């Protein structure tokens, strides 16, 4: 019985993993270069929406980015709608024209990124505190550069392949 259920669910799980590859955005303009966009201060506004569609947390982020050649530091200061704050500091390395890797204290292992055209796919596992528990949650971020100042981001959060919700952000680079 359990084997039959697993066989029936397997195609659904595979379908959940399907999606576009970053290469499909190869010809989209403007071209996203993380070193250029995240050099200086970038403000972002976003929210977390659970799988039922309810917005459960809103936030603002101030990101201060600095680069030394192909290695960047993104210092993110979060302020949430309930008045709480947090901080994440990313170290991001540009490996070649299209690939990046990154680390942060609350990221398990390394984040991996692929950028083509105006799009970046950024994938990682986050050590996410919820109440007095902590969960390892998969993040699948898609960022799209709209112009020199504005970038949009949609992240799907999942655990064991089950969608938990999404994070939506709008970035604006200070000039």
C-alpha cells in the first residue's frame, strides 16, 4: 500500500522541481552583475506569505555591499513589521561569468547562484528559527533586474519538497 502511494506521488514531486533554467534569460536586458548592483547601499521591502496565501511577516532591509575583485560582502540589516530586527552577512564569490557561491552564518553549506541576462537563480538552505525551534528550509530565489536601480525577487521556501510559502522582495539601489 505504501509503495503504491509512493509510486503515485513520485511524478508530482518531480513536477514540483521542474521550472525554467537561468539560461532562458540569456538575452534579457539589462544584464545583472551582482558586483555592480550590490556595490553601495540597496534598500529592499518584502514579505513572507505562507502556503495559504496569508502575509504573515513584512520587513525592510538595508543592504550595504562592498567588493574586492570577485569577492563581495553584503551586510543585510532587517527590520520587521513587529519591530524586531536581525542581520545576515553574506560573503559572495563570483566564480565565472555566470556562477556565484555564497556563505552566511545562518546558511547551511554554500549557496549556489547562476546568472544569465537580467536573472539570477540563488539556491540555499537556511537555518530558520521559528519560535523556540529551528528548521533547515530550502530557498529557491529568482531575482530579475528591471533597470539600473530596481530588482524584483521571488523566493519559494520548502521543506522535504513541500512548499511552505514564499518571500517577495523589491530592491532599490541608492544612487
